[in-house]
C-alpha cells in the first residue's frame, strides 16, 4: 500500500460524510482546496510540511504492515491542525488567508469556533473508529496524539503569555516553539516503527523539524519587512508575527542586545504595543541584518542543513527521493 495525498483526502472525506450536512460544509471548506475534496501538494508543502515529508519518508521505508497506522496518524494530525487554524484566525481577527476568506469571516465566529471544536473531536475519532487497527495500536496511537495535542496547547499558552511580555528570553522561545511547532515533526517520526534500518531516517526527520521552523520564521520575518502595505493579505505566521509572536530571528536580536540599555528600551517599546506596526518590522529587519544575530542565525541554519545532508549521504540511494523532496520545498 502506497500512502499519498489521495489516500489522505479520501479518508478525510469519509470522516466528514458522517456529520451534519451544514457543519460538513464548513469542515470541507477548511480542509480541502476545491469542491472535489482534494488537498493540493502546494497546500501540504506550505502548511503541513511534516505531513508532506512524512509521506515521502513512508514511501522510502515502505512499511507495509503499518501503513494504515501511519495514514490514520497523519489524517488525525491534519484534522487537529485545521481546527487549531480556525481558532487562531479568530483570535487574530484574520479575515483572509492567501486570498481565501477565513471560516469565521464567512460563517461568523460562533459557528467557526464550533467547527474548530468539531475538528478536534474528529481527529480522535479518526483513530478510535478505524477498523483496521487493533485495540493495542489504537491506544498507542492515541497516547502519541494526546501527548502532541497537550504539548501544542501548552506551547500556545506560553506563546500568548510571552506575546504580552516586552522582554524576550531565547531559551523560552526555544521551549515554546519546540512544544508548538517542532513537536509535530517528532509526532510523525514516532508513527514509524523503530527498526534498526529506520532509525537513521527517523532521527533525520526530527532534525528536519528544527531546520524547517528556523527557516519558516526567517522567511516570514523577511516577507513582512520586504513588502509591507496596509492592504496586503498575510499568511497565518505573518499575522502571528504582527500580533507579537516571538519568532526566532527577533529572539536572537533580543539575546544579542540583552545588555544594551538603548536597544532593550527600543525593542521593549515595540513589544509593548498592541500590535507590531509596519515601520517597526522594517526597523527590526534592518537591525537583524546589521547585527551579529544574522550571522549566528545563518551559521545555525548551515550547520543543521549540513548535518541532515551528511546523514542522508550515509544512507546511499535509499534517501535520494527524500533529499530531492527537501530541495523541492527549499529546505536544503
């Protein structure tokens, strides 16, 4: 059995078909990219890279006995993250994401909150109602999934708490993002059996999570600073940055200037505002690239990339497809 996006879309469609039609319409609007209930590679590569890379890794490892466990685990993750997105868009007051009205803007916040809650429920039912998994596997998968969801909620709590603090501690940001963003990569890695042949690829997958989050934060930071105007639409991450999410590039800045009273005052003043203003983003970006922070950041990215490449090279031809995929999504 080969796992691909069509399998994922079909499984999700079957799950949605079980719920009330009006609610199902909202759920489909959030989950799928068209009226045929499909998920595009662009969507999965951009917003769910851990699933995209997990699918590629699955077809490299070809774990026939556990393909269904992996498929269900990925479907549950997609449902859960889709519910999170709804609630985050409401919290940030985001009317549009990438030229598409957000669910709450189209149906109202009350209905959108309900749809998000429904997706959380569906994510666990996806595991519990799968007839092709034995009870032991279901419990094991639920434990992994519940640990992930608990970590992500804890990470969100810390993220919101930190957003109201005009100071930034780099170790706090690392901890928050480990719980909130990197944990999804660790969850997907845990879906694979830990055979001796698989362990190297699974460990590489966890390293990929670190690299992805660092690069994604930097890309969002640069996009905001390069083309800010009041009428443009932003990605979810860009909206979060403007709502004072403590991303890694800015955290590196705070860490570098923690002993400079002048910079601490300037940076602190910016983060005491209700929302980051456009001129503030320009200032932060210019300061980042004129300071040692950008060099430190670049060294970290190169070190992680090289570590992944070196480990992939040890696997000979087994990982060539994964290496090509990482190049396609501009991670390496």
